[in-house]
C-alpha cells in the first residue's frame, strides 16, 4: 500500500475512534450548559471529563503529541508542536481547577484533537486528489511481460526482462518496456505517456514506448531500454522532481513557514501574559493562549504554492506537458516573444514531397515510378522523401546508377537514360528548362527544393520537396498571435525560404541566416525588447533554451531531451506550447489566490485569537478549514479548460 | 549525484520545511526538494560526494520522520 493511502487510512481510523469518545463527551458537557440537565454532580463530572479526554488526546493523538514535543525539544518545530501544547495545556486545566478557580478546558482538549484529526483526514484526502494524475503516472508501468522460452509463452516479472529480449504483446495489453517492433503490426494508444489522443500505427522497425497500450495486432518487440532508463522512468523522474521545485513567489511564504511555529509559541505566551496583566482573569487568559496556539496554521501557508503546482503539473503531465521548474510558471506571465526554432519545431525536421508536376498530364504515375526507382538507390534525405511518397511495391531495374554529389543522380532504366537533379545538373548536362522554368521558380519562391527529372535529355517533370510544416503549427501560432504574443521564427535558412514558411504559419517576425551556435546570442538580442520564451527541440538548442526566460523543449514522442528546457512537450506538437502557456498562467493565478487566502486567514485569525474573541474550539475549526480550503481551491484548477 | 528518498510520516508544511532544513545541513548537499504529495525528497549531492545513505537516513530520523527507501 502506498504512503498516501496509508496516511488517509491512518487518519480515518483515528477520526472514528476520536469522535466515538468525543461525541458522548460533548453531550455530557453541553447538556448541562444548554439544557441544565445534570447526569452527575460537579466533582464526578470533572473526573469523568479528565478520564474521557485522556485517551483522545494522549492515546489516539499519541503520534501528534510525540512529534510535537520532539519538535519543541529539538528546535525543529512543526504544527504538531502547536496542537500538542494547546491540547496538553487545555487538559491540565482540568487538573489545576481542583486547586484553583479556573475554567475546565479538559473536554475542549479532546475536541481540539478530534477536530485536528478530522481536518487532517479531509486534507490528506484532498491532497491525494491533487496528486492523482501524478500517482497514475507512477503506477503506469507494466508489471509483467510475455516472453517465449523453450517454445512456450510465459509471463515473467518486468524486472526479469533484459535488453535484447523479444517480448510478445497481445491486443489490449500494455507494452512492457521501450523497444523496437521486430514482427507484427498494430496501432498503439500512446495517450497516457505523450498526451497524443490518436492511436499511432507501428510496423516493423518502429519504436514503441513502455506502458502504452497495444490496440489490435500482436507485436513482437525487442526490448531496448529497461528499468530506470525507460522513457516513462525519465518522465516520472522529471515530474517528481518538479513537485518540490520552488516558485519564486513562495519565498516569503516559505520563510514565514520556517519561523511560524516558534513565533506563535512566543505570541501565545505574550497573549497569556497580556491578558493576565490587563484583565487578570486566569480562565480567559488561558483560553486566549490556547486559541492562539491552535488557530495558527502553517499548513495553509506552506501548502498554498506546492499544492497548486502539483495540480497544475499533474494536469500537464496528462497532456504530455511536463513542467520541470516551478519558476517557469511565474515567468510565463511576463513573456512577450515566443521564439520558435524552425527545423523540427515548426516543421517536421525532414523533407517531404509537396508538389509533383508532370509535363505529360497522364504521365505522373510513370514519372513517379522512374524517380522512385532511381532515388531508391540513394540515401540522401531528399531521395528518401521521394521514395517514401511514391511507396512502390516493386522498383524498375536501374543500370549504371551513379550519384552525382551535390547535384543529383543518374541511371538507365530500360533503354532510357534518366537524370534527376537540381538546376545546376541540368545546366551541366545542357538540358533545356524551357517550358518548366516558371514552375521551378514558383516552387523556389515557396522555399521548396526542386528535383528535375529528365529522360533522354528531355524534361519530363519536377518534384518539389520541402521540410513540411507540422499539422497544427499554423493553428498554434495563430492562437499565440491572438493571445497577444509576438511570434518569431529563427532559422539557418535563407530569407526566401524562411519567409515562405513564416507566411504559411502566421509567424510575425523572422530571424534568418542564423548559424546554430549563434541562436543563444539572438535570444539575448531579442531579450532587450522583452521577455522571451524559446521553443526548440532541446538537442541542438540547449544553449538557447537556457538563455531564454522560459525554455520549452519539444520531444519527438519517443525521445525527449531531459536536461534542457523548463517545460518539456513530450509529443512535439506546437499546440502543446499553447497549452503549456495557458496552463502555466492558470496555475500561477491559482498560486496567487491560494497565497492570498493563506496570508489573509492568518492575518485575520491570529489577532482575533490574541484578542480573546475566539473560543479554542472555534479557533481549531477555523484552522482545519483554512488548510482544507487551500487544498480544495487548488483542486478547482482542474475546471480550467486547457 | 541524485538521491530519491521516500519518507514516511510527513503530513504538513512545517514537516517539509524541517526535512529540507535537516538535509541541507549535511555538507555536500547542494539542493533538496521535498514534496508532501509524492512523500519524496530529491537530494542533489556534489559530484564524488561521500555522503552515505545512512547519513541521509539519520538526518531524516533526527527530525522525527522515517526514510523508507533511498534510490
């Protein structure tokens, strides 16, 4: 059983026992006050109250009393110290009053302890709710794996899986660990890890992520990463570390939390002294001192920020947005520029065929077959793009294939000599571009690379290739523009190509011709005009991500650059950036709200207690409510649509 | 070097503050972050630090909590 459940169950057990004793006690106490019914004579009643209260305060509340006294003794004060002192002093009044005229607070001591336990129970449950997404993430990993041994399929414990093992995953089952598909094909639901809601098709050679769900086919997967090296483990590490990370705004609250308990102890003594001095009524003085002890709540103050951060980061994790540093949440609201790296961030990072032009309107199929057959022999990214696009089952036989470096390829298919390449190659081969010149220029104006295909020195068509824009880049950038951000793109491309892409997705400003090593410098220059959020892939852009006020690193869905970036978008979609910004702002405003309540509560409640206005029981109820309010308010963050 | 410690018994904000304070007192500890939600402390130690798990455990038990697991 995990600690969270253990804690909740523990408080619940105590709660039931405490009230089972305290409720009859209250009946005895108040039947006399309100209804003037006396079950026993006064002296018997005093003894009964002491006897009944004892187990509540000292047995059921044992761990609280023990921790509290230990805190006082070692100078590591905690809120138990306040409750322990409050209840012990209250209890002692029940004994002292045999010798001095004094109000009997011994019954109150049991009530304080019971209310404290109730508050803790409700708070721990609410805290569990706040961390539910994170808890889900921690429990996401597969427990078992199916493996073939001696011709039989058996289930083994996940810890027994070794790198290189081939695991069998049936439909509906969890992928046990990170690996590569070696046989079979299927679609996989990766939403629990990447936030991507659409299933992803996997065929032989595809990478799969442990803990994702195999939808329909049987997959044979070779394990490539196990245990703490897996993608999921990295995500968990990241999210866990973020839980304790600090948001700058909480500094004051933390400082106060650290010295809160000793200050309250002193204040309580001063309250007692002050009342004795000016009023002289011992009962009132003790009542006020106890109220001060039990009303003060370091929890509301200390929890205000972390609990909101937990809910926010949990909501993010569910959507594939990992908030690594709490600081980013605060800085996000001051961001003016969102600076995108082009390649791999706005675009997919690898070329794709975008346009096909055939001289002969009916010859497109033939054109593509010829091009793909030749390019299939080349490893160049542009060649790969053409081959992928055409996706032939059977290639034509190519003789005398040659790669012409930096220009193209040539070869013979059947009796025809085929040359595919750029303008320069066509010029060298003295092939006239007449008639297609305008098409080529058109493509180039859009920032595309053209591959010209010629057969026996005559042009038969053009294939345009470009690093295609990701599906939702334009939507995301428009959303940012509407939100008042200035979207900027940085790239090593020339201005024509850069502007073409910028126009396509709605980017406002372009910084072109930038060498990779100069990106951080450009971020710095932009920072002179306002705060910058840099969005990059995290592998080549680490310095720029660090330099920016907020760095958002894009993962690819199977890989993330853990070390760079304040926020990591697992699946690499730009909509994730928009979501991250919305989430950060919402979380931060929740943090501010919580801090406000926590401060306001203490600033109002403590003086009231000092002033002797509040009965200790009312004070304890207020205290319990204050920390419950903060945690519950944080949970309300979930209502925000991201 | 990074250590992840699972801690039992923390239930309030001052508990967190105490554990952080106690762990930070160990020399070679660069940074500590404790979470009430995950019940974990993440401790960053200096490279080649000689701080033992036992020392970390003691720092936590000194302030009244129990280190269940150190990874």
